[in-house]
């Protein structure tokens, strides 16, 4: 490697027509810096590719393992969930509380990027019992501002009857549409409320099981 003196002499010999040694030095430094940047970029690209290849290998390996041990993994997950219900519920609640903005942003982004998929999913979900109940709440009860706290499950052809008990407008039950319309009642004036409530409770007592709706 040439020492500084030889390098300066070489630059001096190369100077012609007013060329400045300092200019040549700057050009040399620029070339070296360009070379360093190119090497750094190449190194970074190689590192990125290697990381992606490793990630893909691990993913393929995990998929293969899951495929070979699917039944055992599902059984283990089921046992774990059954024995850690309270812990899982607390974790989910805590995570939701501390990541509200992130969850909202993720949901907005996912919905925006998967509009057709979400539309198809909602069309199928709204046909389920749970979907029908949710749709019923969003499209009807929240608009009226009466609230929603059922003591039994939704069923096809039912109406949600607000009972207006103990000053609460939320408590109610799903009863047959025909029964709900057979007795004129108004919770705000209490007209017919005792009669419709008695009829609704009598009908409910005749059913084989009473299960609170989970939303």
C-alpha cells in the first residue's frame, strides 16, 4: 500500500492544466465512500435474505410439525384453555385495555385491505344465531336506548320484550312474536306491562330450559 508521501507525489504528477491535489483527494475519498456504501448495502441485503430464508425454514418446519402432531396439539390447547379460563380472560381484558389504539388501527387497516373478505364473512356470520342477536342489538335496541340484557336465548321468529322491572329498561327476554303483539303494552306508561310480563314469564316457565344469552 502506498504511503502518504508517494500518494501525494503521484497526485502531483497527475496534476495538469491547473488540476488541484485537494480536488483529486476529494474525488478519491468520494470513490472510497461510494465503494463502502455499496459494500454495506450488499452486506445488508445478504443479511436480509438470510433472515428471510431462516424465517421461511422455521415456518415450514413449524407447519410440518403441526401437520404431524395436529391432534395432540389441539387436545393440549383444549385442556389448557379449560384449566386456565380465568387467566386467559384476565390476560385478554388487560391486553385490550393497554392496546386499544393498536387494536383499532389494526382493525381499520385489516378491514380496509380485506373488504370483500370481510363482506363475505359478515354475510355468513349474520345468518348465525349469535350474528342475528348482535344485529338485533345494533339495529334496534341501541337506537331506542333501552339497553339489552336477556335472560334467555334468541330463537327464530322471536321478539325481545323489555320487562321494565325495578326501574331497569335493559332486562328482558325473547318471546314469540305472536305473543309479544297479542297484548298492547307501553313501558313508559306501564300500560299492560303486568299482563304482558305475566304472559311472557308463564310462556318461559313452560320451556324446557332457560339459558342466558352470551354476547
